């Protein structure tokens, strides 16, 4: 009987350790220039071209649909690289020397799940920490682990989940999961 009990306890503890501490790439990703992805809404301005200046949303496939030049790949690009890509395409028979500037109008959301008051999708704000995200989601439940959380993040096209302290910065598109505390 005690062998079965020991096996059950060990299996339960193994389930608690399924998420590894966040790799160094987590903290490095927060220091890199912002990379665009699906759901980002961009304000694009083309100097002296009001018909081209507008807001555009990065679609599920990772493109923005831009007048005259069509689909422009945006996923994974920085704002500066996308500005250059649009300007290059516009130079091909449309404008002599286009001056393109882009800023993020609305970042893709963050998702907060687990032991929080109101799990769901929330607007991202630059500089946001996991603790800010939990607060926006109604705070911890009575069972919520207040020490560390699990964050799922796309880094260089790979989805990685890691355990981080509650004060860690999060990025647009992250999923924050608050685990249930054991005691």
C-alpha cells in the first residue's frame, strides 16, 4: 500500500515541475527591437501621400495589405525594416523618393489565464510586467501562486514556455499563466 502511495505522491510532484525556468532568451527578447506579428495595428504615414497614409493591421498570415503594392510581409520584422520594405516597393514605379514612417497604433494582446479573477485577453502596454497583467485581470485568486508564473512566448518563430518571477517583463502576444499554489 505504501508503495502505491509513494508512486502517487511522486507522480503529483513530477506534474508540478513540468515547466522549466525561463531560458536566457526570454530576458534577451525583452531587450530586442519590437518584432511585428498578427494582431498588431500600425499607423503608416507616407510623406505628402494622404491616400497611402492610414492604419493597417497585420493579418493572421503575417501580412499587411498596402495600396498600390499589395501584400507586404510584416511578421517578424522591426518597424524600421518594414518602413524600408514599403519604401522599396513604392520606388518601383509609384513614387520617386517615398518617405515612410510607421508606429504601432495598437499592440497585439496579452492573455492571462489560471488563478486570476478574470482570465482573458487584455491590451498590452510597453513596459508591462507579469504583475501588471495579473492586476488588470482582477488579481490573484485565493489559490493563486504569487511568487512566480509561467509565460509562453514566441521567440524566433519557436513557442517557448518558461517559469519567471512575477516582476518579469512581458511582451505583446505573451500568455501569462498563474498556477495554483500547493499550500
